[in-house]
């Protein structure tokens, strides 16, 4: 092939990739419902011959010229319907580019959707001191890739090797195959090198310890980090204080104090500070803790009950369990486990809180048992962290690894390995607001590689989320990610050394690893919008919605996989169908083929037990935990919630969070049911 370069729309010169020609033709075929696997390569071959004729004498052909040739070849080969579809596609892309240019104020050079560009602009693109955007999304990805790859020089990589790694990082970022956390996207390569998202701060049972935690919290949150606290060490309300002869305030009072402090903390991007507050089910103040959300006493905290195996067994056997003095472990009284459990269930039914942490099971996976217990998690329950521990996050976009209803395992393996190296480099690149956290983070080199786009992956595979086949895909994919990540960590240990606290860990003399922990499935709300795919391992909440941009310009978004499959069925995506999809957020009552309805399920189409089964299957291959919400319809009962908590425990989950539709007056999204 004589052609090697192509001129892009922004005037830059890039390598010519003939596979993109075949891909464009394949998408055009889908648009007119043509099923011929040989046609894309045949048409592409003729297109490339025409391109080579035009690209003689040093002429660098432009993207527009290539598209003109595609139209010409399609017409000459009797593919008039495809040519028409391709022309319409070009027209839509032109309109989209104009809209994105209006949003950004310059030509957008990325693969982001309009919604993805809006998220990038509001959260991640660099700004000058006057808050003006000073980079495009592509420049953002380059900034991040360059900064993270620069760490390799510390490990004696040559300039060429570092550049190759940078290019690899840039490729997985700009292709949206790997999406690191918002802190990394916003801050890597800038003066603010706060790159970690999740922290746990211990709350010791003294005024000094409590206010030390409050101060550390402020330092972390003003830079955008989320903080988790267990208040289980604090003495109960009303206990006599030896030093002052007064009475202790109890953990609930201090949770309120921490919550109020969050109101006063300025967080980057005008976001609310994220907090987790947990309390042991054995604490004397557990009832006041369980009911605090119903009383409206806090608004900046997720709360969870630390449930022991002893408590869960007492629930199942309908027995009493011990309420203990948190300082001495002395039994204060015996309480009916089912009464407490019923109260937890009722409050979760009413408010969505508290969630549940199966704390003994969590500690079974503690890589440093001799250093102490894992007391709680980060705000979303996915990072199981020791006191003063922290985690950095990134997610592989699974929806990008399906082609012709098949998972591209080799491509997925390559991105997993690059992602592990990327996140491991974050440990060296990041700055920490608290010295104890820095020591812990650099000592254990914990990373949190997760996923997003799983529901869209199943759509592309034509597999229902709520099916045994869906569970089988989840297990196969997560096992592959986990084993590949571990193997890459072993290779990095050989290349760069084991994590410094290796001799204090359960891995000592068993496995040489670069990282004490590798996998954590965190929430990916904003990042899934950036990548235009489903969040985490959650099913899609809706299949379509509208959004106003630039004042009165309304854009309509429908799940792109649904659009493709509709075309395969010969269904014209009319305005009427789109309107119905947006209004109902489900295909259940629409006049569409039953096989489509079976595949394109949304959160409330799926029974809670399938949500829990899916979480438990992923948990088998996740060494941290999983952020997932078990969705319930408004008509669900407390008994439904109870069954779900028990099922989650039986199936090996490390925690569970539920949400019943409409149980909060200010829920983020409302659907018309």
C-alpha cells in the first residue's frame, strides 16, 4: 500500500489506518441492514486503490477526500442504499462537529459524544487562572499520558522506552478503552497532583484523635478526595468521662460534626464532598445510627452498618447477640438480632440507608492482618482500606471489546496490562495531603482497576443481563481481568520490585507482586458519560433521554447499541419510537420484537435477585469490593429488602446497597412509571 499518511480535519498529519475504512463501511451496512461479512473488505480494497491513485506525487490525502472516494466506490459497485446511508452519516457527523465546536469554542479532536464533551469541559479539561478552557479532550489525554509515563524514567527507562509507554497510554485513553478516575484526568500533568480518589481515616476515641481525623478530612476533601470513617471506636453516648466528669457525646454527635464540616469545605468542580460513615452492629449506639438518615440529621454521608458473622448467624437462628463496650470488648447487654436487622431493613426501605458491610468477610481478604483490621471502606464501598490507606482508580471500558458479537480477548489483555502499569505509576506520580497516607499508599502500592460498560457489552453480545448466560459472561470476563492483572503485577515486581510492605503481607514467600491489591469496581457515573457507555457493572438506568445544551439546543440520546440492533431488525428509529423509549425508560410495553425486549433490559426490569447474583459473580474475582446498587421498584416491601440482604450474605458479597424507587424526595433521576 503506497499511502501511509492522512490529513485530519484540524490540519494535523496522522498515520493512515485502512481498518478504519472497513469499519466505516461495516457501520454503513448495519444502517441499511445488509449482512455480508466479505463486503466491507472488498469495498475497502477498491477504496484504497482509488486513494493511492489520488495520493501520488507526495500529495497527502485528506479525510474529506477519503470519504468522497467511499461514496464514489459505493455508487460504482451498485450499493446505492449504502451510499445514501453513508451520505446521511457524513451529514450527521458534520452537524455533530459543529455542535461540539460551539460547546468547546474550538474544533473537538476526540471521539467523545456531545454529553462526553460536556462532562470533560465541566470537570476534566485544564483551565487557566481566569477559568478559561485551555485544552481539547485529545490534549487532555496527551497531558495525562505524558505525565503518567514520565514515572518510567525513575526506573531507568530510556527516553525512547518512555515515549513508547506514553504512546501506549495515550492510545488506551483516547480510544476510551481505559478511563482513569476524575482526579487523574483533571490533575495529572498539572500543579495539583492529587491523583487518588479514595481514603480511609481512623477516628480514635479521644478529642485529639477525633479532631485529627476532622483536619485530615478537610485536607483531603479540599483537593477532591472522598473519605471513609468508622466511628466504632468511639465510646457510647452518655458514658462518664474520667478527665472531666462529664458525659461522652457519642459517635452520632461527631458524625454530625463531620457532616457539617463537609458543608464548609470547598471541593473542586463545586461537587459535594463524599463520605462514608460506618458503625459496628455491636456498638451501644447502633439504633440511633441506623435511624439518623430518617431524622434528616446528615446529608453529606453514606452510612453503613458493620455486620459481623456472629450477628448474621444470630439473625438466621433468631437469637440474641452481644452489644459490647467498644473500648474493652466487654458485653454490656444482649439484644434481639432480628429486631436490629428489621430496623436496618426498614430504614434501607425508607431512605436507601444504611448500607451493609459484612465486616468479617471483608477482613478475610485483608492483605495485612498483622497490621490491624479493615474497619470500613471508601464512600462508595468498593475500596477496603486500612486506617490511613488510599486507593487510585481506573476502569476498562468493556463495551469497546466486542466485535461481531465476539469478545476480543487479545485486545482486552493488552489494555489490562497497560492499565495496571498506568495505575501503578500513579502511586509514584501522586502527591498526598497527609504524610501517614503517603507512607501507606507507597508502602502497599494498592491500585483499583475496575470496569465500566458491562451492560453495553452484554447488549452487543445479545445476552440478557438477567440470565445464566449473562452471569457466565461476567465470571469469564472478570476472572480473565483479575488473572491478567495479577500476572502483570508479578511482571512489574520483577521489573521494578515488590511493594515495600511485601514482607508484612500475606503474600510474603508466596507471590512476588508489585501491588498488594489490584481490582476494585468503583462507581463510574461521570466517566461512563464521558465514554458514552453503561456505568460500572450496573444495568443501564434508561435507554434514552434528552438534554438541552447551549441554551435552547436540545439533543436526543438513545443507547447506540439499541440503535444498531434496531437497524439489524429493519426498524426505522422514528421520532415517535424515540419519544416512547425516552418516556418509558424500558422497551417492555413498546411494539418491538420480543428478543430485543429480552436483551435491552434496564435497572428496574431486572429483579433484585439477579442484581445480587451478578454482584456475587463479580466478587469472586475482585480482591477489594464492588460499588453496586440493588434497585427496587416503588411497590417493593421491607420483606423484599430483607431477602436481598440475606441473599447477598449467602452468595459471598462483601456488602450491599439498596435503593427503592422514590424513597428519596430528591432522587437524581425520576422515571415515568
